[in-house]
């Protein structure tokens, strides 16, 4: 999803050798599943970079990660795991605030 204020990227993180070895096949499969107009917003990252790990709340890669990043590349909100109605409300309020700036 993207508009003039909000861009959503999906990051596929292949940090182990096995995941990296299978990443070509996975990316090909993903291209067929994701609508073509969203291809530029799906990124594949092949490494176990400590800098990337440091911005995540959890080391459990099975959880989804959400980062709300402002136009100056500052992390304004972060979450991982299943969203509750309360955390979703907080996230949407932060998105609305950020878009209003």
C-alpha cells in the first residue's frame, strides 16, 4: 500500500544460508503471488546484519515486525507479533499523527 503520505514495504528477510539458498525460488514464487503494481514495495534482504537485528523488538523471526518510520528515517513506533485491538488503535493514531505533520 502506498499514497503520498504512507508507503508500506514488505521485507522478506533471508538471514540463514539455507534461506538464502532458497531465496531465488521464493522470490519467483512471491512475484507470482503479489500484484505487479506492488513489486517495487516487496524487498528481499539476504544477510544477518546486526544493524537490522538491533531495530527489531524480538529475535523471533516467526513474528511479524512493524516499524513506522517518519520522512526523516526515525523509527516512531514499532511492534511485533499478533496485533491486539488496542495496539492497532495506537498504531493507527500514530500513522494519522505522522501523516498530519
